[in-house]
């Protein structure tokens, strides 16, 4: 399970990018996160169980914690809490135009 020291909401990411000189063109909840979580769970529980257990040192308690964490995120996102957003922006970095897309 990934953890982050600080996780922003959509407005927070827009503010950070804008404050860094980026022009934000899209910032929206994609609504696709729950289906991705379901896919991760299916992969962990049906297809790649051995590989995940090997990565976790064959600790079934950690496998259960990992699965429970994904279920929790899936439940939050299905309840309408924004766990997955897309923020697209562009910036001119010393004459080099660049695009950035953050999506979950």
C-alpha cells in the first residue's frame, strides 16, 4: 500500500501547480478509481497471490492488511470521496513546453 506524507485534494493540486507556474487545463475526478481497485484486488486474490506473498515475505497477515487497505479505498471512492483525480497542466520550462498529467 502506498502512503504519502501529504495528499492534496483537486484544488490543492491546482494551487500547487499554478503556484509553480503551470497553467492547469483540466482538474477533475475521473470516477475510474473504484474499478482500478477492484482490478488490484482481483490480481492480488486470484492471479498473483503467490507473487504478492513472496514480496511480503510470505506473511499472510500483511496480505490481509494490504487487501483490507484496497477494499477501504474502494469503499471510500464508491461513497463519493475523491480518491482519484486527474490534473493536467502545462508549463514553459526555459523555452521547453511540457505537459503534465497526474491521474489515479
